[in-house]
């Protein structure tokens, strides 16, 4: 049996509230990645942010995926985990090999919103405000639609 067929549910270790390093082996979109930890793939959802949807072709969805890729794909990163979400993804802050906090970099580059529904961290609010004011990334769009509203509209159709 290949190590990849084990899946994250097979990992006996609960990674909530742990700090560990792992190699980034996949980027799903601008706020979700897969890492390899102890030969087991684990889905990571970036804490504090929500990026444009790649599925459903939201504007800047592909750009956000590329930005996240440039920040950490194929590299060993430090994961500071919080908890698992309802989709069994590990919510975490990711720090890349250049000591950049990837979650914050995504907002600085205008590739994500501060996800205020789940985060009250003032640093993320400030970074989003700066990116908006400087019209960086998705803030160049005349009418950017937050991903949670985009998903809501898609459900209605």
C-alpha cells in the first residue's frame, strides 16, 4: 500500500495546537494546501484568510493559487496549527523557508481577504486595509466580491 493511500485520517497523531515542519506537496487554491508529514498527506487550510474561489472561476482565484504556490510549493514549511475544521482540514498559520508568514503574505499581495467571521486578529485587518488602499492584487477590481459571498451566490443558482 502506498503512503498516499493512508490519508490524513490514518495519522494517529492529533496535530491540533502543535507546531511541526512538513513539505508542501500540493496547492488546491489560495488558502488550502497539502503537506507531507511523517509520510502522510495532510490538508492545511490557512487561518485568518479567505481567498478567491478557484472552483467556480471567481476573479483572481487562479492568481491566488499561483501566489500561494510561489510562496511555498515544494518547500519545507513550519506549520503552527490551531484545530481541525468540519472538512477535517488542519487550520494553521504557515511560515515559509524565507521566514514569511504565508497567511499574511497572501493578504499583503492582495490575494485574500481577512476572514473576519473566524479571525479577529488586528494584524490581518490592517494588512487588508493597506492592500485595499494601495489597490494591490484583487483590490484592482472595481467590485471585488468576498469569497464567502461568492460561495453563497453559487449555492443559490
